[in-house]
C-alpha cells in the first residue's frame, strides 16, 4: 500500500511577485552503516519569475574515495504537481511511497544518477515548529516538517557507474519551504539499529539580526520505546548549546523534563558541499554527510540515562555563508 499524503506542495499558490523555495527530500542508510543515499527535489522561485525545479542525488560509501553527486535543473515548464504526487520535475516524481527519477535530462557536470525507490511509513509526521500558527506566520522564514521520520526503503540507486540495492534501509522523508534560508543551520537525523524504533530528528538555526546572529533555536524530537519526546523551542533557547563545524557538532537541547546531548563526527572525505541560493539573492553553502557517526545521551528526570549510538548511520547537514570550510564545492549552481 502506498503511503498516505502528509503535506501539500506550496509552490503552486505562491504569488507571482513573491520569492519561494521548497524541498522534498529523503535519506536512507544501510542498517549496518557506511552506505547511504540522499535525494532531493527542489523548487526555486525568484520574485517575479516562474518557479524552477531541480533534482539532486548523492551516494555515500565509506569504501569509496568520496561521495558521488549529481544534479539536474530543468526549465520551468517541467515542474508540476498532481493528485497522486507531491511534485514532479520532468519525468522524475516524488510521491507518497514512491520516489523515482534521473538526472539524465538537464544534467549539470559529469556523470549522472538515477533512482527508483519505494518506502513504507513508520510513525506519524513530525512538525518541528510544534504549533500550526508558526507554519502560517511570516517567521520563521523556513518551515520544516519530517513527513516520515522512520521510513523503510527498497529499490535501487545508480550513480557514477555503480548501482546500489536498498532492501529495507531505514531513513526518513522531509519537506521544507520558505522565503529565505537561515544564516546558519544544522540538521540531524539518525536511526539507532541497536534500539528498535529509536530515532532522532533535529533542526537548529541562527538568523541574522543586523550584523549579528541570534542564539541557536532548535526544534525536533527523539523517539524512545514508542514515546515521542519533543525537543527545543523558543522557550528553551537559553538552555540550548550547539557547536557546529564541518567536521561535526556537539549539541545540548532540552525538552520537557529531559535533556538530549548529541555528538556527531563526519569522516573527512565523506562530506559534500552544495550551493543553496536564496530566492531574494545571496548564496549559502550546505555541507552534507549521510554516513556520520553519532552518539546520543537522553537524560530524563527520575530515570536512568539512555545512550544511543550509530556508526556511520547519521545524516548531518551544516548550512553557512562562509566559503573557507574546506569541503570541495560541487560544480552545480543553484537558483
């Protein structure tokens, strides 16, 4: 049975004069770690211009010298949606339960990629912001939602002359949209094979306040033994501590009667850097690794701490304006 729709695309109703970006994406990792895929369908709309769709794919393999990455951007008329899908870019579609496509049309750079994946839902969606009004308000300018935080993927991904078969790989499916990327952000997602059903999904951002940056604001959840424990929020900014760099991050994020501490380490050759453009102008670099190491401790009042770990199973993304991060930039312009 296909997964049920859990969101709607926003780009079809964006006014012509407005700017907009939108992303549907997935991450899946081999249960034993070391191999992962990251696929992203995006919409980029400059004010006064028609929206344009792009297809992104990265294949991570700890046994390879570096990730294999591909991207294609097609003309505006190739972008659309329909009753049985979230969106399509040319013949490539992203739908509930099915993500299939290729960068063979409109491909930028050498090589290419193709994917034909099916996924099963695991648990309800996660609205990071926690309140429906925050998804309607002008701020924050990015609206994150994890549609399927504990999905299972089957199918194939081909890139750089290699074909990888997925057979029940754990992962996630996400959707975000907005008018502007944060000045700096991180995203973490991890499933923990040694503790059935456990996962972590966290986003955190700093926004520009003139020439300064705001403190980190984090939103997300950790799921343990069937219980979903919300994390972060505006009311917990003072107790949130994040140190983020291209090589990994250290995170302390409180929830209700709990504190989560996470440490993420990226194997140096296994991170890619992408250009992310803002609709109104300006460019960020997004550094992504889907085979990062992660260690988590969840401290809850009245119970013993719970430790979770994943070896080369976590997704870590760092977005920033700096250009001296040391990660080779993929040769694919955005916007």
